[in-house]
């Protein structure tokens, strides 16, 4: 599944909650998402604090020709929020990325 997604440059989706991530493209890809998620969430918390907000609902980053990011699942339990996100091996505009993740959340 990972090889096909890389060849087609399609977005690979993941879900995370309670310190565990799940994906369909294998444990290495899922672990990579989880590692990047932790970094992005830390940045989102710092940015939220600087802007006087409690939290930032979504974030993306571009690195080495890849786009990765997350969105909080607005449908999840606020006491135990779930996060959905993805990685794609191409640059993808923020709006398009977040829109794709939100479609994944609502599917």
C-alpha cells in the first residue's frame, strides 16, 4: 500500500489518540507520522500560546518535498480528542491538505 501511495503521490491518512497512531501503510510509515505529529503538536501549542489561543486546530509542514500535518477531529470526545493527519510525498497547499484530512475525518 505504501509503495502504491508513493508512486501515485497520494495522501496517506492516519489517526491518533491516547499516544497511539494507526495507519494502513505499515508500521514504519505510521511511526514516522507519529513522530512528526508530536513535533507539529508542540509547535501548534507554542503558536497558540503566542497568539493567546488555547490550541491550534490544524498544522502542516513542508520538508524535503513532503507535506505532513494534522487536524483535530471535531467529532471526537473533547475529553479524549482524536487527531487525523497525513503525509504525502509532494508539496501540497495548506488549504488542500486540510480539506483532504477533513474529508477523511468525515468519511
